[in-house]
C-alpha cells in the first residue's frame, strides 16, 4: 500500500512567518509533487522533484521554495507567508518512468490558514 | 495546450440512482494518459483509474465504470446504484506521454448522494 504522509492536517500561521510543510513517502518513488487546491481553481502544481536535490517549477512557484535532501522527503517552504497563500496543500509521489503514465499518489493534505 | 473540462460543477442524486460524471480533454498529442481521482471530505485524493490513449476498452470495477471515447475526447465515469459513501469531489486528470511533470486536473465535480 502506497503511503504518503504530510506533517500537519491543519496549520495556522501569521503573515510574514516562514512555514515548512513536510511530505514523506514510503514507496521509493523518484517523483514528488506539491500542489495547492483552491475552490473554483482546482489543483495547481507549485513544484515537483524527480530526484534528490533536483527541482522543477510548476505553474505557480512564486512565493514558494522546496527542498529535497532525501528521496523520501519533499518539503515546501513559504519564505514569508501571506494571506493569499491560505489554501489546501497536497503532496503527491510517483515513480519516474519514460512514458509519463505513472500514477501519482496523494497525501491527506494540509489546510493552511495565514492570518 | 492541454486542457481538461469537467462541465458539471455539482451533482445531487438520491441513493441507488446511477450517475455519470463527464470529462472532456483537449490535446494534440497521440500518446497521453487519463486519470480519475476521488476526494472525500477528509481531503485525500484517492486514485481510481488510469487509461492510456491506445486503450479504448471500457473498464468496469464493481459499481464504477469508465467510458473512454477518443472520437469525442471524453473519459466519462459512471457510478451505478450510488451510495452515500460515494459523496465526494471527483477529478479527471490528464498527462501527455513522455512528460514527467504535473497532471493537468479538471476543476472537479462535487457529487452528493442523499439517502
């Protein structure tokens, strides 16, 4: 059974704080992803990583950074949280393949509220 | 550019009714993959099915069935004899072949099944 875990289900932070969201997967997946989900906008990719210390920008990387020091762990960092970063954050992982058809498996999500 | 459209924002049915969730995609690629995910109120996206562009066979899994038609660029999802536990937001997603990046998600259809 694939297991993707996220460090917090709910988080409340203040504007300007540095925020770390952690994601861990136990399936030895090469690829890991961070999405945010907002009503009416669906899921949008923030960053993804296909290997340790490698990262690629997604559709909305502004205001975020990521870190992947170990294969199983992918962190999303909000350098200076702002109210427009209040959202649901979803982490996913999947195998690296040549065909692009590999399934992504998602964690339970972190609901972040920035006051 | 690729695009996924789920025209139904919300659907409400009574238990035991059949319901079909529509998904239409746009692409110029010949190799691509389509996915359906379920997001119950708990928040975690649960993988339901993956289909590649070369496999137009319909799929049935218990009360769930999927109808893939390349001629109309549709990948519709039917729940037979719906149950209250089917209440969730359902997302259709797309990735083109050879891509290691993100899934392109539709905006989701919220299904409410009333007893």
